C-alpha cells in the first residue's frame, strides 16, 4: 500500500494516536506517498465532469490537504481558487507545491489566483464568495451528527446557484475485500476512540448517499447525481462512482 517514500509503521502509529489536526501535521511531508491521497483517476474523472456544471469563477477546496483537488479547481475556475484545511502542516506542503517555480509549476504561471487558508470546515472563515465548492476524501472525518452543520457551512459560502460537488463511490458489496477492509478499519477506529484521547475521527462507512442526500436537501440544496463512466458499473447495473452536485437554491 505504501511507497518507500511514505511513512513507516511507527510514524503511522504516532499519527493515529494523535488528534486529527496533529496527526495530519505529522503525516503532511509524506502524505502524497500514501493511499490516503485521492487517486489521480478520481481527480481526472471529476475534472472532466465539472465543466458541464459551470462556468465557475471562484472555487473552494474544502479540507484541501496537500492540494490534489486544488489542481482540479485551477483547471475549471477562471479567477481564483482557495484551499481550506485545519492542518497547518498539510497547507504548508500544498503551498510549497503550488508556488511558481516549484516542480511541475511554470515560473510564469498565469492561472487563477491561489490562496491557502487554515480553518475549520464547521466554522468556515468566508462569506458567500464561491461559485463552486469541492471536497475529496475528507467526509470520513465528520460523524453523521456533524453533517447538518457541515452542509450549512458550505451553503453559507456559496453564492445563490453555486455548486457543491464531490465524488461518492458505491458501497463495497457485502463479503468483498473492500467491504471487510472498511468494516475492519471502522471497528478498529471505534475501539481506539473508546480507549484513547484525543479522538481521531475517520470512518469510511457512515457517509452514504441515503444519509447525505436528505441532509443536503434540508440544508437548502437541490441535489443531482451524475455517473462517472470511467469507473464502470456494479453487478446490479448502478454506477461504481457518482459525482454528487448540490446546487444552492436562490
């Protein structure tokens, strides 16, 4: 699962026994070499799908981490992109990668303005300034009881008609390797949080479409689903991964 450049077992153990914020500060320098970073095929699929829902001027990457999703926003937003995350360490890595002259970044880069902001997703430090909010792989850090507050915050930073978009894979089939892996991970996290403080909230299974869609609608969004065809179909014919697009009502 991990490359030689990624964290070792001891580093992961220290991270897992820390708070979410401190854990990601510790993991940040090696985060892009772990399977926790959103895969490129997911980013590419979302990048290809988003223009149909635009155009977009100003975009926000919610819980941006080291900035994988920021590159998606840079291609679909004309004027500015902003990343917000609670981890100063993750932001520092992302800021360094996006600086003009950094590896893969032209010294004369003339793309949209880029900003990196430290903030809590449940208390966002912005007004209604964005046409598009995206998030990749961060929802496991929020318990089901947090979703009304989270979606209310996203609603508050979008302009009327603005979009909140994120990929949502179909649940792993019961009995499959993915099913047992996520079930085992969530069980281990529940035991860890029952016996150790501070808690580290990261659960894969609770964030399901059947829970998420009604909460988005209650927060003031109209919700549409778009299959990401790059990932094919499940055995019952449903898409393996959807793009959820929630539009703020006027």
